[in-house]
């Protein structure tokens, strides 16, 4: 199927309209129900919520665009389902505004690309969904996303206009991460075939996006069933992609999925490259999968000349959970002068012996180590919530925020009491992080069988 031809035009490069939008509605910690028919303030040129919603079905594309823009600025959750119909609108510019509006409703931090000149806003055609996706799995707030929105985005992934398709797939990757339990199982089942098929499309940007979104959506959670082979095997095929970025994303995604069928292909790639960034990426994916068959490979790489390979091998052994490997790991990394490898040693020690998390938590304040430290905390969170009590009392608010985010991403409902206590933290950013964590951890609690 080609990507061009159905709608002909890409739409105008620049849309200019008079500034007449609402200020964003302030977020509420409890996310109380909004009025059934919220009224828009009487700004010059504005209309009521009902009129804006009615305009979404206008026969005039310009009217539909303006209605979507108004609802995007308002950010009312009531607008999500009516807006979903415009995601598959015949007009490209309407689709793009509808996708941006859905993002604005559900993002934790709104992204509305705009430039103000006097009383005029210029809205430029740029990919905003990818920016939200790249900001990480906490980009979406805790508010549930209606199924109609996700279905519409999944349909728009195959739009013949490449820009619309790319926005749709990244928006789907941002908004489809919240369901848990039966809802998550159904979402994965219905989304897997569509995403897997996109790995075979001609456009490398779309293949790259598809592989990345599969990694975000299907990233292994404790209660997940085994990933369907159709999806995992499609990612394996991307290891041979002619585009270097797609190949690298495929390695990373296989590690996120912990897809054991990918171990052999990744091992072959590691042995082929032997050294350098491609070899490190392949070994890192193998270490994240952490299959017992890879233990000899990890052990052999503890003595590699490359410090990066030694660190990755230590991570892999730590994830295997064999406490007898702690001594070899510490021996291999004990004399390293690298702060990154010292942090890896602290991760292995906590993973295999339950050591305090203070060395990892302290690394959160160091920009070069921040992401590595937070990822380690995310991995340590499941089953080890008691170790997080002390870091949550750290005087540095930045540490408390990151620790709460790690608990949220860890997804262990046993950490819920810790997050709930942080709701009264005197620092507003910590309290906000606690709200995110509480919402996500409550969603991860097992539901009673009816």
C-alpha cells in the first residue's frame, strides 16, 4: 500500500488564526469529575463548549480545525471522545489538530507548539507527538484514555499522508501505556498485529516509530502474558533492517520486551561486531532479557577490554538473580575508576544482596549518571519497596521526585503506601510526583475476580 494519493495535499504549511483560546484548566490532584457541559469563558470570539463540540461535525474543514484548536487549548476530558472522530477526518490539517488535542488532554505536561505575535498565534506543522513520546513513559498523566481515542489513533497509523501516520503512531505510543490487567491484555492483543505489520512498510521513519512504540507498549510487566511471537519475531526481522536507526531501535526493543526468542539473533550480532557501539547495543539487549543461557557470555565479558562491555555484563549477571555472582562482579568492577561502573556495582549489590539504595539515589543529582541511576531504581522497585523508604526521606527534593517516578514505573502495588505518604510532601513537585505514582500504582493493583 502506498503512502500517498488519497488526500492529495499535505495541507498548508502555516495556519494563522486570532488568539481566542482559553487558559489551560489547572490540574487537580484528585482529578474530580468535570461538569457535564463545561462553559467556556466569554473571551472575544469564543463559543461555548457545546458549540465547539457541534462544530467538530461541520461540513467545513476550516470550522472543524478551529473547533479542534479551541478544544485543544481548553483541555477538557469531555472533548476526547468527540475529537476522536476527527483523527480519521478526510482533511489532513483536521487530523493533525485532533491528534494534538488528544495529546493536550492527557499529557502530564501539555505540549502546544506555538509562537505568539501580538494577538495572533502561528501554528506550524511539526511533529509534536514524537517529542512527547521521547520524553519518556511518564509523558501521559494518570487520567484514563477512552478506547475510542486509541482505536482512532491505531486506524490513523496507516493513513496515506506520512505526517499524519507518524503523528498517530507516536501519539498512540504516548497514550496507550496506562491500561492494566484485562484492559492491557486486550489492548496488546488488538494492537500487536497492526504495529508488527508496520515494521515492513517502505518508509524508514515509520519502521523506526513502529519498533519504538512496540518497545514502549509491550515492555515487559510482571503480570504480562508471553508476548505474541508475531510481534516479537517482527522486531527480530528489524535487526536486519538497512536503516541503522531502525536496527538499533530493534535491539533496544527486544531488550525491553525481554523476548527470549531474540537471544540467539542478538548473540550472533554481538559476536559479529565484537566491539564498538553495535556490539554494546546487542549485549545490552541480551543483558536486559537476562536469560539463563546467556550467563556464560556475561561471565566471559566481565574481563573484556571494553569498560562498557564489562558494565553491561555485570548488569546481565545481576538480573539473573544468582547471588553467587556478586563476588565476581565486585572483583571485576571494584578497581574501576569510572563513576558509571561504580554505579553498576552498586546496582548489582542491591539486586543480589538487598544493599541500601543510597549510592544509586545520590547519583540522581549528577547529570551524567541520572538516567542510569533512575533506570536501576525502576528495576529494583518490584519486590523491594522497603529499600525505598530512606531515599524518599532525602533532603534533596530532586531525589524524592525521581524515586517516586521510579516506583511508579516499577509498577509494584506494594509501594503504594510509600507513595501515598509522599502526597503531603511540602515540596509541590514531590507532591505532584506522588500523585502520578499513586495513580499508576493503584491501577496496577490486582482486581478481584467477579
